[in-house]
C-alpha cells in the first residue's frame, strides 16, 4: 500500500497512549464507587464524585468513544457548576481524547486549548506539560510538524523539571514520531529508545509495548516485514489479553500491512477485517478509515473489485468528516479565537483592577462632597448649593440619557451586524460543504473508472455507459466550478459592476446560442421575444452570466415538449425581463428557501443536479447593478424569473 495511506495510522504509535490504559477490573471498581457516591446526599457537588467520573472517562478511552464522552461531559458540567478547576481541566482533556477517537481534530484542539487556559490560570506546571503533549496531537495529525515539535520540546523540558516520567515518555515518543515522518529514521530511533528506557524505569508494560511498536514501525518503513511482523503480533497478543480495543485495532492493522508487504493476502485480509470490526466497536472513525484503506488495497491486489469498490465508498463517507483542508481552516480560526480570548481575559482583569481603583476614588470624592455640603450649610449658603447641585444633576442626567440612547442604538447595530455575519458564515460553510461533496463524487467515479479501464475489467457496453455518466458529471462539475469562481471573486475581491448600455435582444441571442444542443436533446423550444429596441444599463459580463444561469436552470427543469420564452418591456425608467418556462416548477418550501437566499440542492427532469449557487449569483449580480430579482413558480406549472434593470445611469 502507498505510504500516504497510513499517515494517520502510523501516528497512533505516538498518541494511542495519550490516556494510559485501565484494566477491565478497574472500570468495574470505579462503577461501584460511582454508584456508592450517587447514593449520598449532594453527591454532585463532591469533588471526589467528579474525579471518579473523570477516571471512568479515562478508563474507557481504549474501549468505547461514546463512554468517554458520557462520563467526561458529566464531569465537565459538575466541575463548572462547583468551580472545581482541576476537575474541569481533566474533563476537557478527556473530551479531547474522545474527539481523537472520532477523528474530529477541530473539537479535539478546542478541548485541549480550553484545558491549557485553565492550567495556565492555575499555574499547574505538570498539567501544562500534559496538555501541551495533547495539543501537539492534532498538529501532528494535520502534518504541522514544526508547531508540534515546539510544543513537545517545551513539554519535555517542563516534565523533566517536575519529574513527571509519564509525560516525559510521551514527549520523547512524539518527538521521535516527528523525525520518523521526516524519514530521518536513525534520529527517530534515538528518541523511541529513550522513551522505552523511561517506560522500563517506570516498570510500565503498556508504555513499553508502545515503544516496541514504534521500533517495529521503523522496521516496516525499511521493508523489513518479517521483523516488524513479530513485534506487531506480540503487541496484538497484549491488546487481546488486556482488552485494549484501540491498541488491538492498530496492531491488527499493522499485522495486515506486514502480511501484505510479504504478499500473503489471505492473512492480510483476515487481520484487516479484524481491525475494521474492532474500530467499529470502539467507535473510532479514524481507525475505521485506516482499516478501510487497507481492505481496498488488499481486495484490489486479490482482483476482488466488487469488495474494493464497497470499501472505497465507505472510506469516502468517513472522509467527509475528516477533510484536511476544512479542518486546517477551522483549526486556524480556533487558534486565532483562543489567542483573542486570552488577550481579552487579561484586558478584563486589568479593567477590573482599574474599576476597583476608580470606585475607591469615587467613594473618596463622594465623602468630600458630603463634607463640603455640611460646610456650606454652616456657612448659610445651603439653598444656593442645593440649587447648583440640582442643576448639575439635571445636566448630567440629560447627558446620561443621550449617551444611553446612543449606546443602545450602537448595540442594536452591532447585534444586527453580528447576526448578518453569522448567517453569512453559516451560508458559506454550507455552500463549501455542498461543493466539497459534489466535486468529490465525480472525481472518485473518474478515479475508479480509470482503475477499472486499466485492469480491462469492463465490457465495451459498460465503458460506453460509464463514459456517458462521466460526461454528465464533468458538465455539472464544470458549471459548478465556474459559478464558484464568480462567487468567490465577488466575495473575496469585492467585485464591482461596470455598467454600460446593453441591447438585451442581442445579449440573449448570444446566450441562447450556447444551448441548442441541450435543448434539442431534451426537445425543448427556445424563444426570444425581446424587442430589439429594449435596452438596459448594467455590466455586460454579469448580465451574460445571469442569463446563462437562468436559461441553464430552466433547461434542467424542463421536460420534453416544454418551452423557454424570454420577453421584456420598459417600465418607466427601468426595463423588466422575464425568463419563463413550462417545466416542472418549484415546490413551495424550496421556493421559500430560495427567496431567503439559502442554498438548496435539487434535481432536474433528467436527474441533473443543481446546488443553487447559480441563483445566488444571479441575485447578487443583479443587485450590484441596482436591479431587482424575483421568482414566481407553482409546482408543475413552470417558473418565471423576473429581472428589473435601470435604463439610464443613476444620478446622485
């Protein structure tokens, strides 16, 4: 198998022990303690109860991801309610471990960052070092090795100062992993051997087994499959004996890889299936993906393309939740967010100190005013002073009312802008999710088809049918990419309209000239009823794209025998153009979403797929040209898209 298939798999040799393993008997003992505490009054406020919840989450790390989340979330809720900082910190780290099993690097980083904030606030050096090792995990899994190396070196230095051998072992192991990924195997072995010496001094069999797995990984990279296999079989035996599902899944994966390297495909298939089943039971999305990739390659090597295709589709579904580019983007936003929150926290603390000093000054000033009033009373000018004070207060109240009014107005404006930004971000996230999914499927189909063509596993009839499907996918992807480029240009570069006087009949004739083949294929009539004298004032390229999208959309939802008609007429200082068709129409709930500028995925009369980006672009470009856009439709009665454009340049 190609090495790039195993990036996340081999990484497990470092991070599988980010939470140490607990024996089944320990889980039963902790469950008994939990039940005993629940029988007591006010058990939820007890720090001991929170500690037991965290220990249970810790114990289930190698057994069940769902159980990790169950106990860690309970511990986190109770710790926050009771103000138990250490309980909150440990619970956040356990949540991060659970997200690691699910392959959710963004939430994993978020949990670990929150834990680091708590640790730094309490100046707990030991927990800072542990959390730094945890934070290095998502960086390394996203191939950001420079950032991970800085964190691990700092963690190693702190753990050496505090005498924390467990954290030192993980820091050394992680540093070796980085040099392994950089293919500097001798340097990687130095760190792996150091981590094994620490584990041996701790008399920790589990950490020692992890160290031998790291040594075996280097042997595998050097294609010494027999030697690597003996190490991994020993690790698999340990995981079976101790019921460590995570280590079991990863060991079975590496045994399968070793057998595949030896070209013993039946044995490789047995252990790859064992890895996939164990990962499914554990609930680890990442390990399921790794095992699935191996199964695809084994089935291909055995000539079983049906099962290879089945596991290719499963891996593709899992990969939707593990998109590297999206996760890198989200992780970058999280880093910025936590840096901002940390600075904001420092500013708030400084402001609180200023408020205390200011309050003391205010109290002193009030005391002075009181004494002054007493003096003034004794000096027989009480009435005059009261009158002056009253006038001053009235003026201050008026200023305060004005200021409060201004603040309230600014607050409403900020809340409105925040809401618009939130809606816009949600819309864009959904848009990119649709695009990522819709572009991925045609590319996967093309890749699988090329593999099948290469192996000559298809008949001529099957090749012809698949070529037709690939042509339709390519047409859809091409239109999607064009619209995406226009939309991205308008969003990122602030595209501006350059309006000119347009002869709309000529423009629509040019656009209709792009679609005769599609119209003939579906037996759809194209009619341009615009008067040649009708003109509008708008950007030519934008209006060309608008008309092209509207006519393409109408063709998509027309049935054989339907017609598309373009008409228009002047209306005062504006011109109204209508693109009407007699096709399928739009259902009311879908039409409502379109009017709300939401992205809607739909399918045409010949099962052509649409993402809704085209309509979004049409609306934005028409509005940039100071025009109006609206849609009228009834299900089964066709659509009518109206565009209103100015005839003359706007006067200021």
